[in-house]
C-alpha cells in the first residue's frame, strides 16, 4: 500500500482549509452523470463558485476557469490568488468548478462511493463536466468569452488536458505543478523520491543518511518482542505493534511524513497541509528543526531511533498536545481520500519506487501486478488496469519537451521556471514549476511567491491568447 499512500499526500493538501479570504457566489448546475453513453439519464448537481465583480460582460472579456481538483472547491478558490489578482486587469469572470465526487458534488449523495456508483468518477467525465459548465456560462453572451483554464497539481493536469482535448473550448491553460508525466514509461519511477531526498540532503547530508539507515533498525527492532515493546514505549505508539509485520504501517506513515514535508515547501507559514507543521515555521527552518535531531551520522540502533522519534515529533506534535503517535490520523477517513484512492487505482496510476541508494527510503520496486491486485480487491474494478500512460495525454502530446517539468512537482516549490520551448499554438500551455506558485500568489504577497517577471510572463501569455482569439472569426458551436 505504500504506493497508494504516497500519492495520497496530494489529498491531504486538498482537504485542509486555510483562512478564508476570497468571496464568491455558490451555484449549481445539473449535469449528466455519464457524458459518454446513452445508458443512463441520471443527473446530479455540480457545484461551482462565481465571482463576477470584475467581469466586463459583452466586451469579450475572458472567463478564468479553475478546473477543480480532488477536494472541496472552496479550498482551491481560497488558495488561487493569482486568478483574483489578475481578474481586474482582464475584466475576467472568475469561476471555480468542483470536481465530481468531491466536496459537495456527489453524484449519488452519500452512496457515491458504492461500488456500483463510483464508476463515473473519471477525469474524462470531469473534463466533460467542465465543458458543459463553460458552455452554460457562455450561452447568453452575444460575444462568447474566451476561456482560460487554471489549475494546480491534479487540477493543473486537468487544465492541461482540457486545453489539449477541447482546444475549441479553452484558449489557454496555466497548469502549475501538474505532474502530467508521472506515468508509466514517461519518467523514472524513483524521480519523486530522489527529489524529496535532495531536500533533506541539502538541510544536512547526515539527516538523509540517518533516515536511510533507520529502516533497517526499525525492521530489526520490530522483529522481536523486546524490540516491539521498546518501540511501543519509546515511540509512544497509540496502537502498539504486536507482530513484526505491523511495522509496515509505521514505515508507510514515515515515508508519507517525509514526502509531505518536501511537498509543502512553501516559503511562507501555511496551514494548507493539515496542521502538520507550526504555522510560523518557514520551510527552511522546517527541515532544520527536524534534521537537527539527525545531524550525527554515526548514530545507530536505539540512539538513532530515539533521535528519529524526536525529529518526527516536530511534525505530528508541534502543538505539544499529542498523547501518543497516531499513525492512522492521516489515513483514509473521508470522501476525498476515498476518491483519490479510486482515481489512483484507475486512470491516475503513478508509478513510484525507491532504491535506497539515490534516495533515503527503503528500497521498494514498482510492482504493477501487485498494485493492480490491491486495486482490484479494494474497488472490484471490472477490468484489469491498463497501462495508464497509453490513455493519458502525457504521451500523445509531447508538448512539454523537458521531462523535468513533470518531476518539478515535487521539487522545492519557490523557484518558478517556465517551459523554455513554445508549444505549438494550437495547444498553448503556460507551464510553471512549483506547487507554490498557484497556491500563494496573491494570498500572502504576490512578490513573495511569484516574482514580477513571472507575474508578467503569465499575464502576457493570457493577453496574447485573448488577442489571438479575437483575431479569429467566431466559431459556431
Ligand atoms: C470578488 O472578489 C473581490 C476581490 O476579492 C471582492 O472584492 C468581491 O467582493 C468579490 N465578489 C463577490 C461577488 O463575492
Ligand atoms: C429516466 O429513465 C427512467 C427509466 O428509463 C424513466 O422512467 C424516466 O422517465 C427518465 N427520466 C427522464 C427525466 O427522462
Ligand atoms: C444518506 O443520505 C440520505 C438521504 O440524503 C440520508 O437520509 C441518510 O441519513 C444518509 N446516510 C448517512 C450514513 O449519512
Ligand atoms: C539487530 O538487533 C540485534 C539484537 O537486538 C543486534 O545484535 C544486531 O546488531 C541488529 N542488527 C542491525 C542491522 O541493527
Ligand atoms: C495490537 O493489539 C492490541 C490489543 O489487542 C490492539 O488494540 C492493537 O490495535 C494491535 N495493534 C495493531 C498494530 O494491530
Ligand atoms: C554521534 O553518535 C555516536 C554514537 O551514538 C556517539 O558516540 C558520538 O559521541 C556522537 N557524536 C556527537 C558529536 O554527538
Ligand atoms: C508532545 O509534546 C509534548 C511537549 O513537548 C510532550 O510532553 C509529549 O510527550 C509529546 N507527545 C508525544 C506523543 O511524543
């Protein structure tokens, strides 16, 4: 399950609400549950948020359209300041569309995740929802607004896909931290974990190597009664380990902790990720505080494990109020997690592996057959998983020539770079790296996160897309 849980970190980001700052109207649109067959007439209400304060209707002003991720859409609206910042300048209508099966957009209510209902949860259906909503927004316009898609993370993938699949509907997309190459055969499966490791290594090489050594000690310790007793006491586990295989869950949890910290690499205090870290601590301090306990690379056995426990205390117990270490606290417990578990078992299979040499994790191979079996058991899928890259756009649209763009998703977020090669005009995408960019722009201070140059770059792109759109003769739908 390690593979599934690693990817679940994305979920955690999506579900933890930040402070509310932006306002909008909440609306709903009836949506067919199935866009691609004529087998059902079931419909549901898709939630979307609208801010029309800046919109210059009837002037051909654009719609800025956020393609919702795997979580409550309000969460993403509150964290996509760039759209609010740019709206006045463009006279844009701001729209945030919720992804089906998340937040309040549950096609079958609280039965949405029943095995006979969950099958309509696909990115392809979600994209079709977005298209229907966009057409609805444009329906009474004498001059249809050009639409620019925005998104980050999985939402960024959707923005990119929307532009690729429906170039007649969306004139451009700004996709941040969108790992559209994180699929079989497109990048090495260890890329993610290597990059995560480099964050720790840069805080202190001893830190990364202590973590690398710790796995063997944990295994060793958990293999005997005495060792488990020691771990249960010294690591204050809420749920004591009873047998040696119980250690696997703890190791998965640790791996998630390390990668979560690498992913929420924001240059400003954040509660975006589940109160996992003190809000006043910035990212550099974060690694330092954690790694402080692990500076001595010659520690072994109990000394090392005690230090490691102090290190992870920084993460799960920063309030000082945890009575015990609850490794289930971030495990699947809500719909969002459930949804991502399903998606990562169907279309969004993102191979992950570790080698324990170039990264600090316990070696584990990417075992597609095993993964597929687990998915089948969990979700009773009607068919064997197909190799996902063959159906995801990453391969068929080699528009982003540098593979590093995909890996950047998990690199340090504050550096923003752009795809150096212009994609062909019919699939314009503005691609930037770093989870930071889409989340913090405008939320705290524009210049803190997105430099003037980058801000300028994106706005220029948007301006050019709109100009091109108006040069073309109007299309009839
Ligand atoms: C839209 O956002 C702007 C900027 O945050 C705000 O001033 C305005 O009140 C919002 N409009 C609505 C309808 O909430
Ligand atoms: C949907 O299908 C059912 C059964 O086929 C039918 O009874 C119902 O009238 C249909 N509803 C609509 C709104 O078409
Ligand atoms: C599910 O939804 C139905 C109808 O909305 C409601 O009556 C029922 O209590 C809900 N069940 C749970 C477990 O929330
Ligand atoms: C495993 O534990 C035993 C006794 O607890 C110890 O002698 C041995 O050195 C340990 N091995 C490793 C690799 O830590
Ligand atoms: C170990 O056993 C105790 C008592 O039966 C139980 O509460 C605990 O959940 C078990 N631990 C694990 C990891 O299953
Ligand atoms: C590092 O750890 C080793 C083994 O526990 C210990 O002997 C040594 O004194 C430590 N060094 C420092 C500088 O703390
Ligand atoms: C959490 O932190 C407090 C204060 O530092 C400490 O007393 C407590 O033992 C810690 N809890 C755990 C589970 O380590």
